[in-house]
C-alpha cells in the first residue's frame, strides 16, 4: 500500500524543545560519570544549555567550567553533533594534534561525555562540553557591523587551524559564521568554532564522497555564507568550508555582502556568488573602495577558487597569505585579539600613528566615505571611520599637525547615515 500523501498546508513536524530541569538535577553519562546541572544559560538549536560541574560539588555556581546541552531524544541535531564530537573531539585527540603542530590551543570544543536521561516518562539526550563566553556575532553588531582588519586576519588564521584539524579527521563544518564562533570563558584571546549540527563526514574511512547535485538539498546552511556547492545541493566539502570562511571575512571587513539585499531569494544569492567567483576583482569593488581593498583577501579567494571538489587545500599557503596581510599592517598572528575600531580600523596600536598626513571630509557637501586617516606608513583608513576634531573657530580644514581627534564615529556609508548633511559637526 503506498504511503499517504502529506496533508496540504502542513509543514514538517516541529522539533520539541527540552523541558527546563531544576538546578541540582544529576545526569549520568555512558561512562558512568555523573554531572550536576546548574542554572540554564541559553538555548542552542533545539536544546537547552545548562551550567554544569562534576556531581561531587555541592552546588553549581556561576564559575562552573562546563555546560550540558539537553534535547528530547527524538530530535536530530544533537545526535548529529554527537557523531562528530565522539569521533573527532575527544580531549586526547585534540591534545595530540596540538602537540604535533606545536599549537598553544585549538579552537575545537572538547567532548567530555554524553548519554540519555529519563525524567517524567520522557527521554532526553545530553552532551557535556567546555563552557564558553560571548559569540562573535554580538561583538560584530556592537562594533557597528565591522571588525578591524588586523582582527579579521587573526580570526582567519585561527579558523584555518580549526578547519585543517576537522578536515584531517574526516569532517567538514559547513556552517561557519560569527554566531558559531565563541570566545573562551577564561581567555579572551581564544576563539572556538561550535555547533556541529551540519557537520558532514566527507571522507568516511578515507573514502571521499563523489560530487553529486541533489535538488532536494539545495541551499543548505546559512544563506548569506553557504557555498555554491551547497546552493546546488552538493554535499559539503573542504573547499566549501574555505569558501564560507572567505565570505565571512569579507563581511567582517566591509559590513555587508553584495547579495544581502535579497536573502529571501536563494537563487539570486547563488547566482551572485557564481558571478563573484567568476570575477573576484569586480566582487571586491562592490565591497570596498580602492583605498582599502585588502589584497590578501583577493589572493585567498583566488586560491580557494582553484580547488576541485575533492582537492586537499594548501592550508600552509593560505596561512602565508593571511600572515603576509598581518605583516602589511604591522601586526602578528600572536597579538592579542582587539575588537575595537579606531581611525584606521586596525586596532589601538595603529591609533598611535602620527596625524601628520591628514585628509578629512569637508565641513559640508561630501560623503563620510571620503574621510580617512593617513599615517607615516601611508596606510589608508577604512572607509567607515570619521574623525571629529576640536579646533579653534575658523580653523577649517583641520591643520595637518597639532590636533588630535576627540571622537571617532564608525558608520556605514552604504546606508547613507551621513550623506551631504552628515558632516554638520
């Protein structure tokens, strides 16, 4: 007998959210280790996140080092994540990789345990992970939807380390984005890639999956960043992860990808990305002014574009491209992460550059886009910074030397926040 056709007008059944457990609830994992829950601290996917600690502690406080993610057992996302964590994120695996690569840390969350828990006649699946801090999407929004050039290159290098590790362990992530990047709870200079609900085992037992377009799977992932392969319904690959990373880095630098005006139209987004890859130079012109176009990102995207579906990326070459970009702004990969935007968009260290060469916006009639600072080394500032100087009456334009900006406004000239009238000071 053929299966019944789904009722018209009804979508797929909604996944259930886990019920809230009271503080002190004890969960026992498959290794018979017990974990005590504290207060709920958030929601991830279709699960709830709780502070947690070893069950031997009397009370789970705000300083708890772990979180436990809990979902109804018949939900799928956590089960998919667990497969990745159990195969590729055990602490000894991560420690061995760090030692062999001489890394101070690796931004892959460690898997500490998992199991099933019954309460009130219902079954729940849970997983124990390290606790993290704020996600980078919040930082991005707080920063006026910009990250400093230096920081973006540092994040790119961190993510290359992460991606190489998970790729070498047969997986791809497929959903890299700022909201899936979390700062360490204890160290603000460490960033972790989380949420492996879309992670895909592209090479089980070393046998790579073949390229195959599936119309039923078109546009998987986060629409603004997902790869062209994903738009075509092709299973995720290593080159797709790097393409997604490139889109993220461009957005962090310029604030908005050209196709973000029509995200509700996935075909338009796909076609825009195809055009982008066909002419990376034209794509960069849509994102940046000629003064602040990051040359290393052009090289990075060209290198990724050359990859075949099953090709192994040249991770070291990609690192060198980003490291050269850091050198060009007088920075290093091991510098502290600084999210603050300054006049030239490269962090406070560059705010110390002399203002001996200044070209500023006219008091009226010009776009804020034209305001920039030019230091001793000739670097041009990002187009999104406008300085306000406190100068004596009649001293316009601002003299080249002798005055320091009293404030910096970070703005998006594409949104026309200032326009010709925006330079009333």
